[in-house]
């Protein structure tokens, strides 16, 4: 069977990206954020407004992103990070 080298690279990169995202999702789940949806580059959580009345919406986003950005040991120092999170009453794409 002939394989184009780009396919092997694509599979290795995609698999590694999935492992890193899954590590971040396990981190935020441990922090108390239930994952309700995820795609290849996005993780979505739904929390109650009564979850912690002392936190502002931006604080939740920062806390959530910090959990996603705690990389596995083999990826420490890699230029991979979550940013641009937002909070809202319902899911959507906002510019």
C-alpha cells in the first residue's frame, strides 16, 4: 500500500492535538466545569449562574482557560494555548 507522507503527518498532528485537548477537558472537568460539547478546536461548558456568586463571568472564563492551558508534561513549553473564551446566556458565535 502506498501512503503519501502528508497523510501520516496529518494523522500524527491531529492525534496529538486531540490528546492535548482531552487533557485540558479532563482538567476543567476536575475544576467543576461540566463539558456539554466540543469540536476539534473548541470546548464548551455550561454552568449555573448560582455556581459561585462571588465570581464575575470573565473570572469563570479565565479559570476555564487556565485549566485548558495546563498542558501535559510532554507538551510543556509548546506554543499552544486557549484564549478568546466568552460567557453568555446561550451558545453562539460572536465577533
